[in-house]
C-alpha cells in the first residue's frame, strides 16, 4: 500500500470512542483510503484504544491521522465536501446515494472529503451547512442508526468499488452526441410507428421530454448500442404479433 494520500479525506467530527476511530482507520486501510482527519475527539489524542482497534493501520503510513480542534481547520484545504446524514435537514442540497457520491468525488478535480458525525448525535447542522451535498445510505428507516466505524466502512467499500469501475470506464467510453442522437431518433421512429405520439400537436413536446430524460443519463457507447438492439427487437416482436393476429 502506498504511503501517499489517496481518495477523499475521511473527517470524523467530535468522535467519542477511540475504538470507533481505530476501527474506522482499519476499514479505511482495507479499501485504500489514507487521509483520516479527527475533529475534537472526546477522549483526546493519541488514544490507546484507537491504536488497538486499528490493527496496525496507523503504522507505515497506511492511514495518516491528523487531529484538529475545529472543523473549519480540518476542511480548509478541501474543495468539495459531502456530509453523511440520514436526513436532509431542510437544506437545499443535492442528496446522493453511495454510487452517486463516489462518482462525484472521483470526478472532482480538487481535494475532497466526507464528514461523519459523533456516535450519539451525528453531524450538527452547522457541519452539514459547510458541505456541498448529502450522502444517505439505503438503511432500514425503522432502524437507521449505524455505528461510526460501520458508516465509514460502507462508504470505503463503495469508494473502492466505484473507483475501480471508473478506472475501467476507458474500455467502454461515453457515447458521443452523434450516437446518442441516433439512438433517440431510432426510438422516436418506432414510437411514431406504434402511434405513441398522440395527439399529433403534442409530438414535439413529447420528444423534448424524452430527450431530456435520455440526455441526463450519461450513456456509454455500449449502452446506446444495446438500447438500439432492444428497440429493434421490440419492433420485430410487434410486427410478428400483428402477423399472428391476422392468422
């Protein structure tokens, strides 16, 4: 494992138990994250309990812990921040799933970080207010509480998986505009043949709505080819069904 910092910083805001700090560091090391920032830990630092639960993650630069008194200091060099919280807090922020969050972080040109709150109370509103977006996990709403180290582990695994997929994306490049337009026109032609655009005066608006939806999806070149194949198969099937009905 390289000793240099990799991936977004993991920022623990006012963590209470050294055991959770150590366990969070351990799972960070498991999935290739190295920059651990600890804000105002309740039991101070260094913490023997954290060392024990880290299973050696603090040795050899696998995970580098840095302690700060204030959150503002801990995130001063970061360009993009995501807060982990189970609720939106009434703030107008983008709310991401783990896949969306890791993709956003991986694509961001600047330094990034993910904030995790204290075991008992989570992140305070003023910490969430500093962040660009919110990350929520699809947990059981009747029992949404995660242990701090578990919460870090869920993100760390998603980061490792998501960045692996991103690294391999060159094998399947994004669709260029020509491929996307060709796919949309193919779909629209078949919809027209099927009588979908009714009444005729609404056809233009309906096409605009479809294209808006398609354009937001971030299609790859392979996906456009697969979709066109699916449209062709459905069209052939519809023709066969008409012949069968005539028989």
